[in-house]
C-alpha cells in the first residue's frame, strides 16, 4: 500500500503524518511538500525561478518540512520518502495522487491570505482526487 | 458639527497614514533589514526621511490630482472627505489584519470615483488616463523584469555579490548624549559597496512610496481646505513615520518577508524598477500602487529567468486552453528519464513549456529528488501558472472595485 501525505510547515500537517504512521503502519508512506506556491508578492516562487538550478533550489526550500517529517517518522521507528514539487499546492498534490492508493492530509494550514491566494488545499484535493482521501482534523 | 467632522477627518487621515507607513516600510526596507544592513529602527528613520522628501517634491502632483482633479475640490465636503478616507482606511485595516493585498492608491481613487459618480462630477478623461496607467505600469514592470531576468540577470549575478552581515552596517551610536549614526568598521570595501547599493535603493523606494502615498491620506482634506498642501504633507509623512516606527516591525516580518525570500540582487532589481515606475507616475500626477508594479516585476524577473532554457519561438506558442493542466502530469513523466529529449521535444512538452532548448543540454538531468519519486521538472510555468496569477490579479482589482461600489452607494444615499 502506498500512502501520500502532503505536508506544509503547519502543525495540522504533522498531525496528518502522525495519523498516517499510526493507521497505515505497514504502508509505504511518501511525504509530498510543495514549494514556490503563489503568495502576495511571489517571493518564494521567484526565488526558485531565479536560482541557477531550479530543482536544487526547490529541494532547499522543502528541506525544513523534509527534516520535520524525518523526525516524526523516526519517533515512530520508521522512515518516510520525501518528495518536493513546485507551484500550486492542490494541483501538485493531485498530479502526484494517481501513483498512490490513498492520501492523508491536514484539514488546513494557512492564514486567511494563503487561503485567498491558493484556496483551501484540503478541500480541493478531497473533491478532485482519484483515490480515497483522509482529512485529519 | 463641521469642526467635529474635520477632527474626525484628521483622525482617519492619521490612521490611513499610520497604516501606509506600516506596510510600505516593509516593502521598501525588507531587503535592507533582511540582509542586516540596517536595524528596523534605522530603517524606519530613513524611510520617514525619504518618504518626506518624496511627498514634499513629487508627491504634490498626486495630491493635486486627488484633491482637485478626479472630482473638483468643491465636492470634498467634510462629510465626503471623511467618507473617502473611511474607505481607504477600511481597505488598509483589512489588508493589515489579514495580510491580504489591497492597494491603498487604487482604493483611495476608487472611493473618490464613487463620490464623483454619485455627484455626477467625475472627470472621466482623467480617470481614463489613470486606469490606463494602472494597466500599462504593471505590464511595463513585468516586461522589464522579464527582459532583465532572461538576458541580464546571469551577468549581473556574476559581477555583483551580496552577503549577509553579522552586524548592521549603519548603526546608531548611543554612547553619547545625542544618538549618532555611524558605520560598521568591520566591513570590507566590496561589502560596503553592495550594502550601500541596497540602502540607496531602499531609500529610493521610500522616496517613491512617499511621493505616491501621501495623497491617499490627506488629499480629501487638502481638497476641502481644512488643511493646506504643506500641512497635509507634514501630517501624512508624520503619521507614515509613526507607522514605520511601530507596526512596521510586524509587517517587516510578513510583507517584507515575501520580498526578502528573493536573492538580494533580485530584490534590488525589482525595487529599482518598481520605484522608478511609481516615481515617474507620481511626477505625472498619477496615483498608482508600488506593490502591484513591484510584484509584476518579481513575476517577470522569475518567469524570464526560468524561461531561459526555452527559445523565444517555443515561448510564443500558446498553451491550448484546457490542455495545460492535464499535460503537466504526463509531460513530467515523459521528461524525467534522462536522454529522452534527444528525439526532440513533444508537442505536449512545448505546450506546457517544459522542453529544454534544443541547443542547450538539460542541466543536470540526473538530479534525484529528495525521495525516490520521479522528480517533476521545475519550470517557469509550474511556478507562475496562469490560473494562480489571474487569482492574484483579481484580488488586486477587487479592493478598488469594492471601494467604488461602496462609496457610490454611500454618497448616493448621503448627499
């Protein structure tokens, strides 16, 4: 069984990973973090676009979440794969979704501004994903 | 009654100026504070100084337009002035509480337009010029950013280097009775030049922010003669400075943070372009948003730089409507194994802009993702996709539209 856990730097996302580790304890868990998402002045997206090696820059931006996911997995005596994608969070998650059996994600992470900017990621994924979705609250 | 309204007007104007100071200091001095060239207090002091110079010189033209241009000065009765300022203040309040973008200039002009429509005194020709400028200025920002990003940025990047400093370059010496500014002695010449450049451009941005924004706070009051032009400028800059010294500490961490995500060189380029656009428009008496022009320049710079691997002919090929989204997934799968490009880019790749230029080999095609999933190609299109851009443009347009409608309804009922 392959489980996709999309994560940002929010506490809710950490709950989602913990839940996935508890419930799907013998599954292959992949943490997906999306970087360079649309923001008011597009700072992060432009910073990645400007870098000499965009892939490397994207991975650098995803490192904090990757480290945190690694710590949480270590607490559960296991490991997770971490993958980084760029751009719009819900679109990136949905693009990745079909390679997995199920998705587990936190209900919301961002501020009001984030929600206006990128919409409610959990809701979009929940409505459009081709596989079963668990929304952790 | 009338004097009470004037006092309310002054208070709302002060509130508007205070919030402008809070948000503009972050945009202007974000890079300088982020790279530790100056501390927040020094940034606020410099911002206030240059905002004052900008407002006192070029800013007069914008105050002229907004106090006696879009609608005749006679329309700014004490009630109308308070109403117009109320909408500007409300937009700023929402923007600062929720971190949602709202252009002060566009909202303020929107409120005046509502007043003009309700009283039938709107100068339509002037508004046509202003709205044209609102469309053209961001496009120029985007175009200049894209050109620099595509052709000039790598060369600039190779020649200029900017580092983070351990101690602020410009510090306030508090050992004496009077605090004195002084230079950090432990900085190299190269650091000094780079830092000086960051600082000069931040001050220039402060200048343009003052020039364009002073009018938003005081134009209605100058229009109805409650205060003179000079008093208005002093009130605007005084309250802008107050905001710079107080709430800017927080906005430097939010609004300013977005711009400090950029490498310093990129932040400098977009600041320079944004400030120049706004200074020119202010000189012409046209109120416009510094944040919108700067943001468009950021998108242009990033997009131009990220598109460097595609040829212009490929870029010119439009994405077929509806196909872009679904092709991204299949396109990324097709491009992940190295060496497949040798057969030439597929139409799907061209459509999503994921193709590498045929003349240039793909950069490090073997870079693995952090995990074992086939890594998705990072492209300009994935970072600046049209849907998200449209969403943000809508947000920027929303505040002046709400302001026009709200103020029209208010003044149609009230006057």
